[in-house]
C-alpha cells in the first residue's frame, strides 16, 4: 500500500469511527428532551426561540425551536424515521468514501458496507445486481453472523429498528 493509499484508508476509517460516534450522539440528543426537568426545558426553549443552519450559498435556514420539538413529538413519520436518519446518512457517506477508493482491498466488512449503502439508497431493500462481485468479494461482518447472499435480494434492510428499539445495539446486532 502506498503512502497515499494508507492516508486515504486512515481517512475513511476515521470517517467511519466518527459516524459511529455521531450516531450515539444523535440517539442521545433524541432521547434527552423527555428526561430534562420541565422547567429547564421551558427555559431552554424560551432562551432559544430560533435556530439556524448555514447554507453553502444563501442566507441561513432559520426555524423555530419550539415548533421543531412539537413536530418531532406529534408527527409519527418524524418520530419513526429519526433514529434511522443518521444510520442511512452514515452508510451513504462512508460507502461513497469507500467507492472513491475502489473499496481498498475489498475486505468482507468493506463489501458489507457496499451492500448496506446500496440498500439504503434503494428504498431500504437489498438490490443485488452484480452476483459476480458478490462471489468474488464476499460481504459479511467479522464473525460471519451477518452475511450478504443472493437470497437477500429485495429483502428489507432495517426492519426491526423502531423508535423504541433502534439504537446502536439494533444496528450492531444486524451488522457488526
């Protein structure tokens, strides 16, 4: 491996670690509001009426903090999808970084990310179109408990993650 390839591999590995740590932060932030003292929560909202997100080109996107918490509580789709958002974004980001480096040595764990990334990009279903690649480069986690096989084609990727159960352990039980 050249120095440039080693640097790229280290960068992608750090990205994957950061995405894992970010997922834990995401879930913690999601679960925190109901656990905060009511008065402290009201004070937080009253002191932070709005928040914003910087845009690459244009003014920041500004939103009301109270409205955001309300929407997250009353809209079923937001509540159901929130735990999966970080996972899907992380798989897309890490998968794209691996693709940019031709999946390095095509280790089974990297090939697993290839298939998981494509699954989230294709409606949360495995779309296995290249059986030659799968045969040449097996895709599974370290202990082989989760393996991509042709039989997974069309199956739902994350079907057991719900608001109540989706956590690092849910993802880890299916992948790592």
